[in-house]
């Protein structure tokens, strides 16, 4: 995490700002591209998109109550897969919004989608597959975790790209364990 001041801002905002965001509702953060976010081509460097997506996850997990559930049970999240698509470059000193949303889950993974928006146009997107692990490293079902926030919550139907990403990740991990 190389966005220390922004991390502190997100944590303070999550602590004292709007709370109890529904777990499947989108959460928004506003940022500005700083000169230090740019590469030699004068646009936001690729690695910054993933760093900002970390901030979006922290914000969503904190404000939805998911962070408290994970902490209370000694569970942690692990990134099992992540894809990034850049449609248009973000440049300094332009503002942008980061939208973070849980798109669904299956028995093994939580699927998060994030969009980098400027003037209501999608500039980039990140899709993250998260697994939840207990203290021993054993998998915890996302449904079990989310039921502690909202009993009986059901996963929205995963669109084909998300379902394909889950299946390809499972196949890849199965072949790696052989």
C-alpha cells in the first residue's frame, strides 16, 4: 500500500462517515490524480489502479460491516485472481471517482468489481476474486460470512465474465495442486 495519506483519509471517512452501507450496494470514493501517481507518459501508472482498488475494498468492507465480521471471527481475505482493464488514461490533476461493488459470490469466492469513473465515463475497471480464510488457512464460505451481516442474503446472479473468471481460477488452482 503506497498511498498512505489516502489510506488514512479512507479509514477516517469509513470510521466517521456514512455507515451501514448495504453489502451489495456500490460504494464511491472521490480522488484526484496527483503528479506522483503518474508515470513518464504523464498518465496514472498502471500499479496505482490496483492500489486505489485496495482503498475501495477497505472502504466498502468497513462501511458495510464486513470488516467487523472478518475481524471478530479471525478471518482474512486473500486475493485469488485480479484483472484490470484500462479504457482511457487518467491524468493529473483530474478528479475521478472509484466505484466498488460486490457483484456476487459462490461457494469459494467473493467477486468485487471496481470502476474508475471520470465525468460518468468508465476509464478503467478491476475485477477481484477474494477467498476468505480462517486462522488455520481453511476456506470459509462467503455465504457464511455475509449471513452474519444480513441473514439469508443471496448472491446476485453472476454475469458470464465473472462466472468464467471464477471457473478459470478454480481450474488453474486445481492444476497447480497436482
